[in-house]
C-alpha cells in the first residue's frame, strides 16, 4: 500500500511540475509577445520616467480651459431651454427626454446609496 501511495505521489508531483513548466513557458511567451508589441511605450530613460507623473498632471491641468468653455456652453444651453419652458415653447419630446434623464439620475443616486451602505436595502 505504501508503494502505491509513493508511486501516486511521484506521478502527481511529476504532473504538477509538468503543468507548472508549461504554464511558466506560456506566461513567458505571452509576456515577451506583449512587450514586443508595445515596445514603443517603454520609457528607458530614467529621467524621462521620473517626469511622467508631472507630465500627466500638467497635461490634465492644461485641459481645464477647454472643459470650462464646454461647461459654459452647456450652461447657456440649459438657460435657453429653461427660458423656452417658461415661455411655453418647450416640445413634449424634449420635456420627456429631460424627465427621463432626471429619473435615471435619481435611480443611479439610489444605486450609489445602496452600494455605499454595503449593498443592503435596509437601514434607511
């Protein structure tokens, strides 16, 4: 019986070693393929690599004026929409679309509240 157990353990060990070596070679080949395909994105210069976080920050900050202009355009569009609604010139289709958007926004708020409370519906 002990002989059978040792033989089984040896076979299992050989199978695990074979599986591990084949998995390791597949992982290594996938890694090599990914690195070859994306070699242009690898920064080899240490100083350039250190500068990347600041580049990301200041690139994002450079977009602020464009975003502010977009917000101003959207605010003017909302003001025009509100003025048309007060004047009675609002189409039913537009009113329905904005009502549906408001309901969706409220629904996502409720989902966020539920997730924030650990996914429990009780405790409100």
